[in-house]
């Protein structure tokens, strides 16, 4: 079973998306240290003919040491499946049991962390992926075919992901005036799948691009610098023999609203 929501970011384009950005609130205070994500909604609007908007909701619970204990997922997407991910921690081994809300087990995955609590290895439906870090991600190795990708960073922000295959490289850009605080797009993608983030960036990611498509991200902050809204805009690009690069209109838009709790 694959989670239909939040598929990990595809390959993205070298283009600036023209889009009405969400207004950024000038932060007035530092974010309190004892704040964590409680839930968020994700509304997906597609321009494909016949498509209708759908909503996903993620709710997080935590254990006594502030690790994600469970993630409850519900959606009104036609054909979508509601489920809960339950995380069990045993030293460096994390077991993720994914169940339907009636208790039927759909999948059991295992994550191994290193001594800094970074995700070292994942075993998802039997497929092994290994990661290495030096402050930030350095490599990702997919087994058993041993394809790999390498990451480069600058000022504690990931800048590129280069693949050992013919997959186009991915480039990352960041808001230099918006330091990472509570979350950003990269963080929420990882948190919603693994219960923890494999990214440790200094700023909020602004765009993720390759020669095939792009993702542009806009944030709204509250007075405590928390991200309370995020809009993700995606477009595709393809090559024609006579025109070269042709840009497809905005393919879909995702709008996220976040709620937090003190602990």
C-alpha cells in the first residue's frame, strides 16, 4: 500500500512560477520552544478536466519524550483510504504499523536511525534505502540495484541532488529572509511519512526544480513566526522538436493550513 498523499517531490524545472504569493506576516516574536504540530489540512485543486478539489487531514499525537506516536489520516478523495500510522520506538529501531481505522493492518515498515536520530535506513514494503549525513543529507542509496544520489549543501541548505542514473538533477532554492522555524515543505513531506524529518535546513525552501517540472512554495507566518499556511504551486515542462521547452499551465495547487499545540 502506498500513501496517496504527499508523494515525495518529483523532478522539477528551471522556471519562476508566476503566482499570487500568500502575504508574509512580519514576525514579531520568536517561536516558543514548546510548540509542536498538532494537525494540518491539505486541499488539492487540479486544473484537469472533470477533477474536483479534495481535502486531506493529518493529526499527530506524541509520546512522553515528544516523538510522533501516531498519525491519523483522513480524506474525502474518491477512492482514498483513511488510515493511522502507529510508531513504536526501540532504541534506534522505529516500527511503523499502518492500519485502516477498523484495525486491519495494511503495512508494517521499519526505520533505523543513527545516533543523532537521523533516518539511517528505511525498509518499506521490503525495499531498503540507506542515507548518510554530515549535518545535512549527503547520499541516498536504493537497494538492491544500488542506484544512488548525492546531495550538496551551502549555508546549511540543500542545493542540489544529483543521480547516478539519467534522472535529471534537482535544484533547491530558499527564502533568505525566512529562517527555518517550525516547518516547511521538505519537513512536512518527511514528517508525514516517517514521523520525523530527514532534512535540517537553515531556511524555508522556496522552490524545487529540474528540467521537467517545478514546485514553488509560499508561506504565511503568524506573529510568533510559525508557518500557519503554505501554498504549493506546480507546473510541468516538456521539450518539443521545433519549439524547444514548452511550459504546461499550472497543473495543480495544494493549500495547507497548520495548527499547533503547546506542551
